[in-house]
C-alpha cells in the first residue's frame, strides 16, 4: 500500500481557465486538509478498503441493464441547486432497480454540494459499481475513493497532464479500482490513451463555458480504441439520444441532471428507461 510520505504533494496539473481553475485551486486546499485529518494508513483500515470492486465492464455490458450511469448530484456551478431534498440511499437504490449499470456520486462539496458520506450511503444501499465523481489531482484521493466504497475513479484530462493520467490510472489499478478517463476533444483523447484505463468518456459539456453538444461524442467515438468502454457524458435528456449513441458505438451514458431536476428522480429514471426499452 502507499505510504503517507509518498502522497504529501500533488503533481502540477495542466493549465486551466475559468471555473475549472477555481475548482482545482480549492481542491488542492481540501486535499491538504484531508491529509492532516485522516492519514493514508487510517484510510487503509476502512471496512471497504479490502473489498473487491465491481467490474464496470461486466455491469455496463450485462443483459437486462441499460448502460446508464445514473448520477446523484445536488448542485452544479452552472445550475446552482438542482435538488437538495433527495436522499442519496433512496435515489441511488431506485436508479439501480430501474436498470442503471452504475451509479455516479458527486463528492465535491463547495461547487456541487456533494459529500464523502453520500458515496458511503450509496455503497451501503447498492450492489452495483459506484463512480466517485470528483476532481482528482492527488493519489491520496484515490486511496480515499477505495476507502469509502467506490469502484470507479474519474480522471479528467483537462486538469491533468498525460503523466498524471498514466500514473494515477496505474496506481488505481493496484487498488483494484476501475478507471474512467474524461476527455473533451481530440487532443485530450490522443494524448491520454493508456492501458490502465477501463473506459473513456466524452464530456459533452464544456466545463468553462457550460455549453453542451452531444455532437462531441459522435465526433470522437471512432477515435476511441475498441478495447475501452465508450461513455457519453452529459446533455442526455431523451431516450432517442441513447439509441443514436448506441448505434454510433457507445456502451455507456452518464445522466444526472435530467433525473435529479425532478422532485422524484426515481420515477424520472423509471419513465426514461421504460421509453428507452419500448
């Protein structure tokens, strides 16, 4: 396992602008504080640390499931509060029962209203893969993800160097975690294709301007090697869009706001899946 001395300093991330820069700057402060509060050795003693992670590939491709990664998200920088009344254990269980292949739980508090506890509660309530949705800039966060019950970590190419992506992915695999790389354009994709990745996601939302276009996914799908799961992220609000993305070659579809903006996210996904299957 990793020793505390090896995770004292995060490597410099790639340059960003706008809201991403603010998020990363704040994340550095959060990680520094977290290291002071809970040591790596303490994280390694967590009840979840030695559990075997669920395979993202197995659940994403399983018959009877939808390929949807259903997200629990209370707020976002662009929308403000989306849903601050929903209970994470209830909603995520409803997501799983409706046929979601995996769950995504936001753990960033300042910008997305998430909490570490949200993922722990989702883990306690579910037996499908869970993605820790956060802005990973340090190996400490990867250890933390395993300790709180996550099965998948997210690496965002726009805030990391290729060296960081490769290193973080390799380290995550030593812990048995699945790794999802998020890219926004061809340049990010081509610079960050590494064997230790399990899935490559195309984020249809520009995190600086917040504009959304599913066309980004269609533009990049054929450039993603077929040995990786192909995930389309954000801006998916119509079952017909999933049908089109499947035809284009995508295996998975991350959907959060479309469900969470409803007072009853569980009913929202049930209706969505019913229409998708019809």
